[in-house]
C-alpha cells in the first residue's frame, strides 16, 4: 500500500472511532495482564487518555492500536507491580493496631485537653 494511502486512511480515523473500537479490547488486555478486572477499566481509560493527548502523532502510525496495546500493557504491568509491592509491605507491617472505641463523653474530654495545648503541640498530637 502506498504511504500516502495509508496516511490518508489513518488520519481519517477519528479519535472517537478509535476509542469505541479499542476500549473493549484494552479492558480485556489490561485485565489479563494485571489479573484484576477492577483495575482494567481504569488502565484502559488511562491508556486511551494518553492516546488522545498524543492523537496527532498516534493516528499517523501504521498501527495505532499496536501503540495503544503497548501503552496498556506497560500501565497494567506497572499497577500490578505496585499492588504486589503494597501487599508485601502490608505483610511485613502486620495487622494494624486495634481501634479503641470510646463514648462521646471521653471524646469531649480529649478534645478539651487538646484545645488547651499550644498550637504547635496541638498539631503534633492531631497528626500522630
């Protein structure tokens, strides 16, 4: 196929058409790579946003869908690595400390005591 014909075919493709065509494919691809259907739609949307932001260049490619697949795979892989690292960190940290529930009277006493502290000490107590 002559280069001009290919370029004309690709530039005629609107982003909206590209989006409708590729979104379901990218959701499936992201789900397979990340092993998370919950994450898949977000990854597909993010990859298509990147395509839209670079559409003047992407639409000129011989295979814009291939570019989008590479972006989707990279994003899904990155999220999967991050999720694994977070899970490993949570395992290392162990269970969170128990939350002590108190009644409204005790909360009022604590708040009154905190209000009596100097401003910087109040900030430290609240942030800790």
